C-alpha cells in the first residue's frame, strides 16, 4: 500500500476491470456462443467464485443475454 501511494485506488480499479469484469464479459460471450452452436447439449462450465456475484458477474451477464439459469 505504501509503495502504491495515491495510485492505489486507480490501480485496484484497473486490475478489477481487467481481471474480473472484462474476463466475465469474455466468458459470458464464450458460454453463449458454445450453447448456441450446440443447442440441446448439456455443458459444465467451471469458473472461480469471484466471477459469479454482482451486476457484472457471469450470472447477470448471461441473464441479460436471455438465458434462464437454475
């Protein structure tokens, strides 16, 4: 924290954007594409727990694409 000084918050925001949010968007897009390419097929997708919650989490992104999650 001391080494990052005033830039700590900006760096943390960039890391969160890159490592979580941007990845969530890519993963949701890939999941959607995979399911559209093989309708009726069952899939198992494993992702880390940090990628599930929140308005920019994979679950909300997939719901926004019209998928019903159970």
